[in-house]
């Protein structure tokens, strides 16, 4: 079982879209996948066809050790992967965890118990470097960083890279950046091509080969409670995420 955080402390950069579509893509190529929603907004939960308002147990209960993953996970058969859901209740965990021991290792311990059941765990992180994100980073083998090729993209990246280095040094020696994923890419925009080239010059192999285009079907899918890969498999966006899933499987095999 390989565990990856989808993280970037900026909001609206495509973390949740990447999480649910990579999960659906991996499921499509035969992988057993669990999505963990670590964002109190619950977008990955809703976007995987699970109603966050109807959750009896969620990732909140798992972090507070009042539930196991096996008890709390949900599945919408149409999407083909399991979800450990989140809702607003999770915002409270931030404060409650501070009081507890092993507070940054709660998720890691819970995932250990589910080890035999999954090939991939994808953790959708909130847009902050909080205790929730720290639980994600402490659990993971690697980080997938979705980013838009815009002017301030590289600047924002240095904070995340420093955090990952610190977690690697102090809490989780397994942790590494698996790769940077260029998302919402529009090849007609000169600046995006320039930033993309800068990224490759600076991060080399760490930049995924697959590029996710800006595609309206990916943006529409969440309102149907589905990942774009399931909602409209023939769309450019869906196809690029299935391509990305295959690239991930290849990269992990070589790891
Ligand atoms: P985050 O989780 O980082 O806040 P989201 O995945 O929710 O970001 O994406 C932010 C917005 O951009 C959403 O409305 C989403 O539907 C849209 N979006 C994400 N990726 C794409 C894409 N490749 N093409 C078009 N719209 C996208
Ligand atoms: Mg999100």
C-alpha cells in the first residue's frame, strides 16, 4: 500500500480535482484505492458521490480514535474507490488534536490497520500547513503537488518544499516529493509555457510528464457528485487523468 498526499497550501489550485480523478483513474486500471478527505470543506467527499451531511462516521472520528477506517469508509459504486469522508466537524479536530499525544501520527496508525486492503491511498489536504496536513504528511510516502503554471507558482512552492524537508528530517524519513503536476494548463498562453519550462529546468524529473489541460468537464463533474473521469470518460480532462494514473503506477513500480 502506497500513501500519497495531494498538497499545496494555496486554495483553488486543483488539489481536490487531482485527488478524485487520480483515484478514479487508478481504479479504472485495476488498483484498489482509498481517498482520505482531510479538508473540512468535504469537497473530495462530495466529489466522490458521498453526501458529507449524511456521514455518521468520518475521518474526524478516525483521528480521535473513536472509529476505525473499516467502520467509517464509504463507497459510491459508480466511482469505484472507497472514501474516508470529511465535513465541517473536522475543523474542530485541529484544536482537539493539540491536546492529545501522538497528535500528528493518528492517521498513520489508522491507515496501518487497512494496509492489506488497498494499493493506493490518496489524501486530499486542506489549503494550509496545519495539524491536519501534518497528519497527512506524517502518513505518506510522498507528496503530489498540483500547480498552475502562473507567475507566483514557483514562489508559493518554496514554502511547501521547506515544510516537506522539515517533516522529512523530523517526523517522517520516508517522505519525498513524488512530483509536480501541471494542472489547468492552457498551451495557448505564453506565460504558462514559460513557467512550465522553468519548472522543468528547476525540478527536472520531479515534474510529471502528464499535463492536465483546463477542461470544463472536469469543473462540471463535482456538481454531479462524480470525478470527471467517471462523469465524462471521453473528455480531454478525463483522458489526461487516466494517463496520469498510468504514469503514477509506472513511477511507483520504479521507486
Ligand atoms: P483545491 O482543492 O486546490 O482548492 P479544486 O480542485 O477544488 O482546488 O479546483 C478549484 C476549481 O478549479 C474548481 O472549481 C475545479 O472544478 C476547477 N478545476 C480544477 N482543475 C480544473 C481543470 N483541469 N480544468 C478546469 N477546471 C478545473
Ligand atoms: Mg480542495
